[in-house]
């Protein structure tokens, strides 16, 4: 593919099966090829999600009807949420970059269960196809919001059952990937690679994998119960049938809050890779960062009901969940402080991946700090279910994980494809992304505090100026993302050849050729260094 | 007459300012330090990087100080929240019924309206329930909201201290016309409210001050 004109020994030319062309990819068990298959699928759905977002912003450019009816708008915000969460952000970092780099970073030839790995990609594709099919069947696209709250989701005449069944299937893809990564991390580390010599991306992906395994079944069961309720009229959640709608919210968030950490933890792991490489010094507080991932994974289970402060829960439940929510903020803070401290007395070369990380630290800090407003009871009661929440989770999910998706793409692009992209364009993209992002989402904090509820097709005239700024921001941000996809595609074909270690990284992926050969290592390395020991750079030149 | 619609508004706005104030200091501190390091330790300057593996006391400090800060945020948020939860027994009670896509207000004397009328400086207790799906009763100007759920009574409490008309929005997604599920709460002078309340019709009160 990328190195088509040379006879390089890399995984693009070496197949794990006897087939040629597309079949050699569709039947591959190579973790790198599967990672790339995920990259293509995930990017496709990301673009679909962006286009839906643009349409929504266009509708909201002024009060009243602009280009669609309320029903269409309600389906669009549901689809935007479902696509971005289940098809882009949850699989984005672990399934793409985790698949490609976790085995390499621990010195393994592949994941522990290569066939299961391929199966989880197929399960993802089946789930995605079911979600797409549900859009076009009679009944129309789902209009419940991505949270599927009962009783509305039991009563809606749209294709709710098929759409949530798609989410059920996608959950299995996530569980299978989680099982694979936990086993791989435990069983396939190279000699000498003790747990505390693992790169922090591995730590983060490992912590994430546990959440995927333990939390995902809860949402699976909940979805099945909603389907049973819709099909057979069994009263589980719908109060009209004798069920309890608050029970649904509890079960939904017992998964979906930990899922937030499934989305952000791998991103945090990528940050812990990029900062040392471009500062050319060891990470500050390795153990603190590794342990904070586990702390987040653990405490993250105990905060779900902060999504329900206005649901009418008991006051005791409210203050306990408020307190726990503030506690879970601490390990994230520890990470940010350690990252900034890693730049201290480094030798910093702010190349594009590093600039993406700086972008991340600013945007994610805003996302995290506004989370404190939502953790506090009095303020949450006011801004709950308003644009403030919309702004907050876009800063965390998109400003956090989305930004790091681009950071990871820019950091590992030379390794994955063996080509370099245009440095100047990449720097311009970072700046435009920063402007577009803040223009699109920052006004929503103010709108929320002013009292603009979320999931509104129409709005009061006093919200118009800020809504308009937000819509213009969406054009800048989307334009920037298309620019990035454009120059990366260009680099695939016309980019300069990448060396095996263009940035001067020291984790194991930088010891092998770009792109890597099938099974990664000619000989399984013996690990003697700490993960971010840059004194190796001299020896590596001779490798 | 008070400068804010309810005393609770002041306390919520204070908690908001407290949290946002600390957050802005932290955000600017982190960002400025990061940018300073990028310039100061730029590779172009040719420093030898120094490997510093960590510092126990620094880790302790940046766990301990944020812990104190977030606990204080929790405390202020909780005490302000208590103000709307201790509902006086003698509060003026109104039943709120939500359905797709309107609110109905039922008063104890049998009156029934689409807009909520309440007397100034009187504690008001809303007992809310839904006829169908989940809704939420949100008065942005009062900084309060609570979900309205079928087969369940949720309570909301406020004590208006300023005359006027305030928007009420549905804040829990409830289908097609969710964004049009607006009504209002009108705070009337005590005497005018009593005059209206005494008449056994559902007529809208004829009050000049209320716009």
C-alpha cells in the first residue's frame, strides 16, 4: 500500500494467509492490519457523525425552522450521539492504536487471540450495519437520544429495537477487544518487561480493557430488557406497565459512566507517550500516572448517579454521588500535573504531535474543570440537561479523546504507513482546530448557564447570537478535519519515506522498521531499560 | 424587593463563581507553565535534558491541595442545595401535571391554569408528576429544576422575592415538541394574587405590573 514501489519486508506485503488483495485483509489475523481496518471503519463513521453535526448546527443558526422538521432534528441528534460514541470514540483509540501498538510496545508478535481479534472487527461491522439498516426500515430512524431513556424509548414508534440491538452487538466487539488486551498484557510481555517497565499507553489500554470487560455487559442486559419490554409489554422500566424508569437510568449509567473512562483513558496513555518523546527525557511520576489510571478505572464505577441529580433520587444518594464525583477528579489532576512536570528541564521539540498534546491539555482541562460545576449539587441542578452539559462533554470527549485521536495519528503515522506528512500544514491544522473548537463549543457553556436546554430543535430569541457563533465555529472545525484527512491521504501516496525513528522515541515500536514487518520482531527483544530511558538513543542509531 | 428573583439564585451564582474562579486560576496556571517550559527548554537552545523521575512531595502537594479545593466545592454546592430541599410545611402547594407537551397547574382550591401564578414572598411547594414520559420542570431564572416522572411525585421548592414573569422550560427530552414545551411562572403582589385566587374561575389575572 504505502510502500508499493519497494520490495520492503513489511506487513503490507506479508500476509498471514494464502489470499491476495482484499481477501488477504478481510481474513487477516495480523493485529496491525486489523488496527488499520478499524481505522478505516472508525474514520468513515467519524465523518458521517461530523456531517450530521454540521446539519444540526445549520438548523440551529437561527430560531425557527431552517432546513428540517423537528422529527428529523430529533433523529439527527440521536444518530450523532450513537455514531460518535459507539462507532467512533469507544473503539477509536483502543481498537485502532491499541491493536496496532499494544503488542509492539510490550515486545509481542501479535495479540494473545488473533482470531478473536478479527472476530471483534466483524462484530463491530455487523453492529454498524444493523444501525444503518434501522435508519431505512419503515418506522424511521430512532429519535430517543443516545441515552434511550424509558418510557419514551418504549413508546416511540421509530426503529428503537433494532438500533439498540446494534448497540448490544457493538458491546460484544468492545468486550472481545478488552479480553484480548488483558490477556495479551499478562501473557505476552517480552522477557524483562515487568509491569512497571511497560509504556504508559499499555497501562492505560490495560485499565480500559478491564472496564470494557466488566461494565459493558450491564448495558447489554439493560438493552435486552428494553427490547423485551417493547416486544412483549413486560413491565420493567415503563411506569405505565408497573416498571420503574429510574431503574433504567441507574442501569444505563452504571455502564455509560465507566464508558466515559473507556473513552478517555487510552487518550491519556497516548499523551504519556508523546510528551517524553518530544521532551527527550523520562516521564515525571511514572508510577503516579500508571496508578491514577487504575484509580480512575476503579472510582469511575462509583459515580454514575451524578447523571441523575435531578431525577428525584434521595438527598442522601445525591450528596454521596456528588462527593465521589469530586474524588474522581483528583487522579485526572495528578496526570495533568505530571505531564506538565515532564516538560521541565526537557529538550523540547514542539513537532505537530506535541502541539496536538498541548491543544489537548488546554481543552481537556476546560472539560475537566467544568465537570466540577456539574459535580456540585447546587450548580448541577441549574445546568443539568442544558447546553452547559453539552459543552462539557464535548470538551472532554472531543477536546480530550478526539484531539488525541489526531495526536496519535500524527505521532504514529510514519510508523504505520512509512511516510511523512507535511509539517507546515499539520501546524496550521492545530491552530485552526483550536480556534474552530473553542468557537463551536465555548458559547454553549454560556448558553447553558443562561438556561438553554439541550436537545432543542428551536430556541428563544435571546440565545441567537451565541448559537450563531457556534455554527460558524462548526464550519471552521469541520473544514480543519477535512484538511487533516486530505493532507494525510496525500502523504500516504506522495509523502517522504519515513525512517524507523523519525521523532527519536525509545519505546519498542521505534526499534523496528517503518512500517513494521509481519510479527513485528525478528527476535523477541529482551527489555533492560525503563520505558522512557533516552540514553538508549545512542545505541539505537547503531541498530 | 430583592435584586434577584429568589435568595437561592445568589447562593447558586456564588458557588458557580467560586468553582469557576478556582478553575480559571488552575487553567491559566497549567497553560502558562506549559508554554513557558516549551520556550525555556526548547531543543533549539541546546540544553542537555535532565531525567527527573518524580518527586514524592510534589505528588503529595498536588493531591492534597486539589483535595481540599474540591471538598470545599462539594461543601458549598451541598449547603446551597439544602436551601431548596428543606420545604416548609406551610408552603403554598400547587400540583404540577406534565404531559406531551404541556404543563398544567392545579391549586388546592380547585383552580387550574396553564401558567403558574404565585404570590411574592411566599414559599411555594410544587408536587409534580407526569402523565406519560419523563419531563423536567426548569426555571432558569430561579436556578432550579427537577425531573417530572410518571407514577412518582417529585418536589420543587422556591420562594419568589421579585415580581415578574419567568420562563419555565422542559429540560428532559420528551419527543417531537420538547423544544416548544415552554410555560411561565408569574409572581404577583400578594393582594392581587389573593383577589385572583378568591374568584372561582380559571380566568387569567388582570394585573398591570406583570408583563
